[in-house]
C-alpha cells in the first residue's frame, strides 16, 4: 500500500485520527517540543508533517512566517481550519522528498513522519533539509519509538540520519519510554550562554 493510500484510510476516521487534540500524551509532547526550541522567535519556520495543525497553531506563535506541509489533503484542510486567522501561516499539501518548498528556513520541525521514509528516501530527505536550513538554523525531530505497520525506518535511524547533516550540533535530547526528541543547530551556543548566564 502506498503512503498516500495509507493516510487516505487514516483520515477517513475523522479530523483527529491520531488523538492530537484529545490525548494528554500529545499535549505533553507538544509542550516538551516547544520548550526545547532554543530561541523564542524564528523568522521562517517549516513544520514537516503538520497533520491537523495542533502543533502548527502553537509554532505560529514562535515564527514570523510558518509553512506547514503534509502528504494528505484532508489533513491540510483541517490544519487550515485550525489556523484560521493566522495570516503568517501557509499550509500546503506536499510529498517529501519528491516535492520541496523554495527558500531557506531558520527552523525545521520534523514531526512523526521520518519513519514513513525508506532508507533511500530518508537519505534524500536529509540531503534536501541540509540545503534548506539556514547556516545557524534549528532542526528539531520527534518520533514514536515503537513499531507499527506503516513504519519504513526505525526512529533511532531517522534521528541518526538527521544528526549526520554537516555542520549541526545536538543541543537538546529527550527520550522516554515512547518517543525520542532531538534538537540540532548550526549554532552550539546554549540558551544560558546567549543570555549571559555563563
């Protein structure tokens, strides 16, 4: 089954098939992800795998301009509804790495989608992120650690591939029994250093 068909079936279940709006697990994960970002504001952010826009809505408060992309048209439509009134947010249906936006970003968030890519696609995906990330930009990835039928890559492998992008330093890492969260940047300066605390 193609990924497009898989997500078509998933989104036939309703506007929140993964429980992003209803589960404490998801709310907690969003809070951890947002707290991991090393800067309060980014010029141009990109959320890859925006789903129904729950995280998109939160990231919008941290970006002057934000692009959200997802493979599924229904997901993008629901995300647009969620982000109504946020004129600096653009939502587009795209299949990565085959389709790719123009320009560069100082924040790229890869949320729960890297493991849908096989090794060849994942390598191309990481290579394209390298060309899209500003020199001192921030790359953040968060993925479920357990197996499921549509998975094509394991979470540790996805994060290792992203960590291998030249010029990036891991500036934050969180792992629990369910998910892995990593943040990398071309600028290794800590938040405390940036604010003169050390």
